[in-house]
C-alpha cells in the first residue's frame, strides 16, 4: 500500500467553477484594490505620486497586451496548462509585489500580474463554457457575477482598510494563499483540452494587435487625468489607432489570423460582442463620472463619492438570481431589451438636477443600475456564445474580452471629453458638464437596446444528444484521467 499514489478525485465541473471563481476574484480585486494605496506607496518609496501611478499603468497596459494571444495559446498548449501557468505567474508576481524593496521592482511585478491577468479571463471563461453546454449556462450567472461585480467594487474599501490598519504590502499578500490553493485544485481537478490552432502562429498579427491594444489602453486610461495633448498620451493614441487599423486589415485577409474577426459575422455572437462593448462603455463611463457629479452637487468627499456607487454591486449580485430564473422563460431578447431601456432611464434620472443632492436617491438608483444593467450584461454573456462551437470558443472569448475592455476605456474617455478637458482630478463647482456626461452614458445604454433586438428569442434548449456536451455534474468522470486533445 505504501507504493500506491493516492490522487484526490474531484468532479471536473466543480473544479472548473471553484478554480475560475478564485482566479477571477483575485484578478477583479487587483484591478481596483491598489488605487487607495498609491499615496502611501509613493511616500514609502520617497517617490512622487506620478511615479507611483505607473504601478497601475503597468498593470492595465500589460493586461491589454495579454488579451490578443490568449485564445491562440489556449488552443495551442491547452486551456488547463495555460490557465494554471497564468495563475501561477499571477500568484508569484503578487508575492513579489508584496516583498518589493523599491518602486521599480513593484512596477515590473505589477506588469507580470497584468499580463497573467490578460490571459486568465478569456482562457478561464473558455474552460468554464466548454464544461457547460449552452442550455446549462444559465446556472453560471451566480458564478460570473462575483468576480466581475463584487470584487472590483470591494477593491477600494478593502484596499483602504488594509493600507490603514496593516500595510499596503497586504494588498498583494492576500492573493498568495488563494492562488496557491486554486493552482493545487486545478492540477488535480481540471481537464485538459488542446484544440490545436490552424496553421502557424500569426506573427504579423501579433506585432500589430498587441502594441495597438497596449498603446490605446494607455491613451484611453490616462488621457482623462494627464491631458490628451501630453506627448506620451497623444503619440500612444495616434500610433495605437494606426496599428489597430492595420491589425484589422491584416486579420481579415490572413489565412490563419491571430484573432478570428470572422466570428463577429455570426448574428448572435457579433451582437453580443457589440453589446458587451456598448454596455461596458456606459457602465464604466457612469461609474467614472457620477462620483465627480456627486462631489460637485453635494461637496462630498472622494471616499463618500466612491461609496455612493457601491450599491450597484449589490444590485449586480441580485441580477444573477434574476437571470437564473427568467432567462429560461423569457429568452435573451425579451429579457435584455427591456432591461437596457430601464437602465438607460435610470442613468438619465441620475442627471436630473436635484437627484444627486439626495444621498438615498443616489443609493437606490445605483442599486437599480446594478440590477437591471447586470441582468442585461449577464444575459448577453451567457447567451452570446450559443452559436460558438468548442473549436472556436478560445478565440471567441479572447475577442469578446478585447471588445469589452476597449468599450469600457472608450466610455471613460468620452465622459472625460464631455466634462471638458483632461484634468478631472477635482470636481468643478458647476455640475452641468457632469450631468451632460451622464446623459451620454444613458444614450450608450439605450443604443444597446437597439443592438439587443438581434439576440435570439428563445433560450438555448438541451440537445437530444451531443458528444461535445460535458457530462452531468454528478457523473463520476473516469475520462478525467486522460486529456481531451483535438486538432
């Protein structure tokens, strides 16, 4: 008996859910948790705040750089191998961030975190959606909402709490035990899937798309705070736009493109991707501009303004219950279109004079935004991949995340432009421009309702038999002992 190796038996689909949720919670939390600590980090290292801001710059730009190659890497080397490799790198980089002796080390480790995070989201969702066939994905609403809604909203208050009562180092140390446990569970519980990409790696597409996304993310992320005419921002915006156009032209002509843009021609997936970009633009735009309006109207502190939008996360959590119950009955179109119209109306209500002056009205409206817009976003995220086969799932997930990421950045940039210039670090006395920017976000969400008319009427139905469908959750999967290799 001493020579036997005892291997824990874990249901693969349960393992996918647990590992995905842990990894995405780490990734979602890290996108916002550092912001309250930047002043403290700058002071500890004796550097100006502008230098400390590179901690976030490195994370965001590296995250965008990782997105274009995520689908190809997952197909080429296997989703389990790439996901766990990225999760391991993210966890190790978190430890290095916490132990960083100087700002330069922190920035480099933060960039590694961002690059790994750019791989985690699309590859993780590919694992998740390959494990659950379309007719079972409604139950994933409760899984998807936690990392995408609750964790980013918890980031700022948790970051401030840890920085004040422990130290900023713990912003990164909290990831280490969670990441290590998730990697260990994934090693034993996840199933490998190697799709096998067609043809050779698209080197030209890589050298066009990757810097394009990095430069545009830098410009859109820091143009509002640093000014659009600042040389670094202006050059990044122009060069990134040129490279993006060149990348698109190359992708549509290449025989084996890095990004399969042809997938956007699919009615359901193309509509879902467009909706992801538009709704991300509206949501990120309003979450950016409304705290400024709140300060302009009430003279509230930055902390109060940040907490004013927190009820949105609570509404998003409840949206998962709504989608779970109503999507099978109403179908994607009938659930999404009214939700987006109501969300647009709620956005517009926030811009009405007198509303922002009432703290409880703000909290109630933010809760409604989370509930109705979250319902639409989750419905799109779950039903948009119904027509995507397993072979294209990795590519589709990567492309979907790219559209959503750029949509959010564009929404913030549009609101900053309406406010009137790049310097928006402090709210002006006149709330008028901020109200106009909120109206812009309402228009974006309303435009999404028009796009949503292209979604299917019926929810996905279980097929009579499909050998691509994963086994039921309770089945003892002996096949988990062998990887699933295709291509």
